[in-house]
């Protein structure tokens, strides 16, 4: 069976006055129809730009340079803007981090959901409102009929995020992209939101592409993870494999930087240095300047993502010799 | 118990719910941001103050550094009642108590160089001039892990981690004894968070600093704290030694909070979800403020009587009707 989404050789760049930002530099990955795939990275790793490229929402001075984004076998990069508008919000939906700025402050939440329905369905005005109220109920908003006539600022952060999710699932999307959906929220609300998404995913059967900086959130929600660093995928693995057997020095460093909740509280092992400037990337491996394993060759040769065991890919010259048949799986 | 450097007694801060004085004539309601809290911090230790948005933890920190005036209560620092200080005495006290802010991008003046930013507190307090100032600046930056070449840079030229180091250097410049750290690593990337946490802990040891560490991230708080106070809707619900509170939390809210935290381990038991949201501090629930969301709700007593902080086994102080003094 072919996957719901297959990204092949995606390159997205921004042409700024300071120079060319290599935001996404040759990504290959796939996402199954029923799968939750986590994309983990720090600021500037290219995770959000990857999502915006899938949605074809890259604006000037940004450009998708090359690659293919196959959604149900069709290349989204070959679609017209008109066709994309039919896909966004219907086939593929995205929930952004900041719920206050992604909702229109001058419209009630019910009206905003009804708007999406007007664009993508043939429901009557009354049916659209009824459906909006049903959706608000489905995402666990108490008194949905009343809340539908509220403006975004009248809702709490958690409620707004629920309303955004209601809007995103209003047309039963096949793929739901979540960009740091809980970063601005408290931990108890975060747990509620993920309980909701897990439940909706099971009920509606959709693929979920979860962007986060938080390896703990991924561990409790996703089946597979991609780790990105400075525009490149550095590691990809099944969720269990990644935490038991992380291979890339960056992934290992990230896991060791999380203060543990159990056990002895020891000094944290931090990753030295800072994320590189995407305009002036170092030669060779992007992580080289911060890596304690790096040698001469790492500063010259750019490592490729190779499969070291089934489903486990890593881009590091120091980790495992490439096995046969490796490459872009 | 060793000597308390800071002790807070029955601290209360009520903000008017309405915006300006005119609206306040018609709307006398108040936001009970901090509603009678007490705690002590021993010299050279860290008290972690945790809670969700609206719990009152940031307000508490700001009262201690005298950025806002409380409605009532006492803050005693090294035997001196902080809230009574005025003029010169208050200014002198500000040298001893400093603050590190959450967002280094907005707490640094974008028009000033790093050197000017870190020199400002020294200038205000008239501490050093000329050649000595330069040396002091370089030394302070080095303490925060920055080299002298940063002196002439502007905040926008720095990364998030470097900016936070400047914020730390600014706090250290006047040689304080006590620092309120308000979510100092929240805005930073994971790999940088660890660097800053290590730095703060090294500085504490080197300079025998005392910290009030305000954060919502429980794993960060566990890492840096000696004792932890958990706040909910303007009240402290539990306060105890860090290891004890994380291994055997008493208050149902502390338990729920810990159970909601995701672990970086796919084999970990699923997160337990606490339902509902933190109620409005304008009109907090009567009795125990946590009772509408509590899994151990006992009935009438929780709805009607507000539990006070009592000391139970092992010295934990907890505000919950499930526990009796000394039990």
C-alpha cells in the first residue's frame, strides 16, 4: 500500500537580503494513512517550513526549489493554487501554535467554523451552524451552543486550541498537521489536548504530522519520529527504537538535555554551542561544530541519510557503516 | 532548620478586575492573584515555585523584587521587612535582590550594547567607574559564560541563549545574594536550556546565591530546586523537599500535575488527564479551590471549608482535608 504522504527530495529556500536561507535541504520521508509521525527539532531546524511546504503556503521570498510531495499519489507541487484551495482545510488541515493569532478576532468561533464548511461543503446556512456546534461539542467544549457565539478572546487558551482543532477536522481531513499545538499551554491542558487528538484520530482515521520541540510529547503520542537539525533530517526511527537506541549524536544530546523526572538528579549534559546560521552553514555535517565525535572527514563530507536497520535511518559518518540497500527507503 | 534568608508571610495581592479607575467605580470585583501565602527560603538554597498560568507564581516573584506592591502581608529579607523600605534603603536593598526574566528578547533594551546593559545597574548604584568598570563588566560577562568580545554587540545580534546569559550577567553585576528567576529557560531551545540550567547551578555554588525559581516545567524545577512549593489559584497547596514531593506527592493537585507530565519514554504509562480548567481568580470556588476538579473530593467539607497548610508526616506542608496536622 502506498503511504498517504510521501515527500521526496524537498528543498525549500528563502531568498533574503542577507543571503539564501536553506530552510529545508533535501527531505525524504513518508507518513501512513493511520500513522502519527513526529517531527522534532529546535528553532530553525526546518520543521515548520516542511509543513508549510506540504500545505503549499510558502510565500515570498521563500520558494520550493525541488522535490515531490505526493499526497495519495498525486504531486501537490504540480497542483494549481485553485486546486490547492480545495485541498487545504478539506484533505489536509493544519493547526498552528498560537491560537489567538490563527483565529479571526472579529468573528465568533461558530462563524469561523461555518465559513470553512461553506467553502468545502454544500450544507445550508442553518446546517452549517448546527454542524459547527456539533464540532465544538466533539472537541469537548462545554456548552457548545453558547460558546459558538463567543469571540476568540472570550475563550481560554485551551478552549481556543480546541476550537481550532474543531475547525481543522470540520471536513474530515485525511492528514492533520499540528505545529506545536500545545506549546503555549499548561501541562494539564496539554494532556487534555493530546487525549482529544488521539481520540479524534482513532474515530476519524487520519494521518497526523506532529511538529514539536518536545521529545516527551512525541514519546507519548507518535509511532515514528523524524529528528531535524538545520534543515536536514538527521535521524528517523520507530518510536521505541529511537528512545532505546538513539544513534545520531544530536539525538543523543537532545535526550540527555532533558532533566529527568525520576531517578538521581545529575548534572545535565548539554550540547555545546548554538544552532548554526542557515545562511552560512558549516562545510560537511551541519552538526559538526557542536559534535564531540566530529573529525576531519565530518568537516568535509556531508553525511547522507542511510538505513542502518529496518526503518532506522541516520545521517552521520560516525554511526554504523551504511548497510546495503540503504538510502532513501 | 537553618537560617531563612527570605521569609514570606500571609502575602496577598488583589488586582482590580476592571481596567481603569472609572470602570472600577462600577466594578469592585478583584482578581485574587495571590491570596495569603507563606514560605521561607534558606540561605544558599533554591525554592522552586510551580503552578499553571494564573496560579500567582509570577506575581509572587514580582512582589519580592518590589516591582508590584502587595495588598497585604510581609516579606522579610535577612531580618529586614522589605515592604516597609523606601528611598535610599530600598535602593540599597535592590543591590542584594535581583531578577532574571523569562524572555531575554524583550527584557533587554534593543538600543543598548551588551556592555551598556550590564553596566546600567552598576551606574545606577554608583558602584564603579572608568577602568574598574570595564574590568567588572568583563568579569561579570565571564561569570555568565560570555567573552569580552560581546561588550559591543547589540541584543539582536545574539542568539536566545546568549541573550539570556546577558540577562544573567545584568542580574549578577551588582553582586546580589538573592535572585528571582522567573521562567528563565522557558523561551529557550532544549539544547540551550540545559546550558543555562547548568550555568545557574554553577553560579549558585560559586557565589553562594539563593534562588526563587519560578517555572511551570516540572522536570526543570526538580532539577534545580532543594524545596518545591506548588501553587494553585493564588494559594500554596503543598511545600516540601524536592525528592519527597516528586516521589510521594500528597496533594491531589500535585499528583495530577505530575501524572500529566509526559515522559521521554514510549514505554511510560499513559499520561493521566486532569479534566476541567483552572477557574477564574475573580471568583474562586468556595472551600478548597481545587475541589471542582479533585479526584479525591470528600463532599461538604471540601466545598465549604478552606483547608489550611498543615504539617504532616516527614515535614511536608499540605493544604488538603485528606490530611490532619501531625497525622
